[in-house]
C-alpha cells in the first residue's frame, strides 16, 4: 500500500479543464512520479471527463477504475482512479543519447539516430537516416563552428550591397563585351560551386551539425554569386557570352567526384582557391563600380569556402597520412579525364587579357597579357601553398598544382 504522503500526492484535480483542451498535461505530470501499477485519483468538473479519461487511458496503456478508492474516504463516490500502465516506461528502454549536445560530435554517427538533435534522447525504432557520410574524420574540421558563425554574420543582400545604379557608360563597348563574357563564365562556375556543397550536404549525417550549417551557407553564398554575376552580365542590356564545351567538361568532373573529401579538395582547395586570385584580379581591373562590388563581395565568401576545404582536408590527412595518396590520385584522374579538352574557354582568356589591357593599343595588350601571366603564376603559387598546408611536400605540391584544370575552378 502507498504511504499516506504518496496517497495524498497521487491525486490530481483538473477543475473544469477538459482533456480536449490540454488536461492530459496535468495527468501526465501526476503519473510521471508513479511506478507502473500505482493509482492516481482524478477529480474534475468537466462533463465529458469520465468518457475522455477512459479513451485516454486506453490509448496510453493505463487502466481506468471508476468508483471511490478505499484508501481515501474523503473522495466522493464515483471519483475516477487511473492505474498506471508500464508502456510509457517501456517506450524508453533501449533509448540512447545521440552523442553530447555540448561536446564535440562523436567519431561515428549512428544511422539509427536519424534526424534527432545531437544530444537528444532517441527513442528506439525510428527510421534510420540514409546518410553516406557518418564518420567525423571524413567530414569534420575543428574550425567548422567558427566558420559557420562567420558565414552567418557575413551574409549580404545582393539588392543593397551592390550599387546597381552606378554608371557603366564610361566602359568602352569592347571592354564591356569582355566583362559580359567573364560574367557568363563565372555564372557557370558558380552553379557548379553551388551544386557540389548542396550534394555533400544532402548525404551528410546531421550529427555533424556545424558542417551541415556551413555547407548550407556556402550554397547560399553561391546562389548570391550566381545572381550578382548574372545581373552584372545583363546590365548593359545585351546578350550573355559563350559557354565552352571544354569548360563545362571540366566542371562535370567536379560534379561527378563521389567522395566528400576529394570533392571538397578539388572544389574548395584547388578550384575556389584559384578563383580567389581570379576574383581579386577582376576586382583590381574592374572598369566600373558594379564589377568591383560583385567581385569584392564574392571573394570574401570564397575565402571561407577555401578555409574549410583546406582545414578539413588537412584534418583528414593529419589523421590518415595515406590519404594524401588518395588526394593525389583525384587530381591525376581529373587531369587525365580533361587531357583532350581545351579546359578554359579561349574567349574567357582573351577577355581577361583585354580587361587588364584596357584598350586595343599593342602596348596595352602586352601589359594585359603579362598581367594574366602574372595572375596564373599567383594562382599556381596559392595552390602550392595550400597543398603544402595540407601536408604535401613542396615538390609534390608543385607537380599537383601544374595538373590543375585550365578552367581555374
Ligand atoms: Fe562563388
Ligand atoms: Fe565558393
């Protein structure tokens, strides 16, 4: 028999609250402290309480006993008594925590955690998540939470961050055509750069929450880049430029890269790393404010994408030095697949020269040509530096940098 205290505690008064308006919260709260088999006396004035309570008990595995409980003569005849069932407790047997909410993510994320929040108590039996990447080493970088916070704080609005009304009339028509060609090329590269993190994100176990969030901001960044480069390309009211088969073939090899880390390496370390130099070049040679604005805004975002790619790849290579061989083979494979393609759209290359030249004067073209050669040297130097940061010896870094696609991305 329960003690006098327990018997006194095992009562709940719903007053005029019905079970169809939240009364079950009071019942659950009162039953929570009782062991299965113990009884709870329920009082209340709602006219449908006896009927609703019977239905509620059946659906929740408890038993409704009508009548005055012998243990408590103070209650009126017909008081309702609920005997607690055991199914509520059984529901949580076999439940496990999905790692720790406050701590770092687990080395391996259980598919059975599904979409549960990291650190949640997970009821057994739900649908497993079909994520392809469930191991920390294959997706993680310690800098990911910081980079996500920086990315969230640095989101900009294309409508207001760029002064779209700034004049472009002073740009000579042929330079404007070069800008339009470059913008056309940038858009297709940005589209690839959007699809890849979105694809990685869709196959990532959500236990690695910060990486998931970071990839989402990365995709959002690329969506803005697609927008502003398209808008700049159309600003002079003409048609967009050309898209070469070789350029698209180069991007297709990125889209087809199946592994998280090699995809991140080829896209972010080598491709976006190279693009950072390209965007800075475009910013420095921009003949108008809008071109200067869109390239300045994009390069800020790209720096974060590159930082994650380098940090993640270095993280994995640090824990598994043999992985450098896998990365090396991914570069060689891509190079071999593209050997018979032109790589960069020739019209893009010529547009870069003309943009840097600023005019058709032979001496200006020579300067433009040299500026693009200098750009390519800076790109190569940047790639070698990033490859060295991941762990490649200098000679191997130089070799791999030279195998990078002519398309830059
Ligand atoms: Fe981008
Ligand atoms: Fe990017």
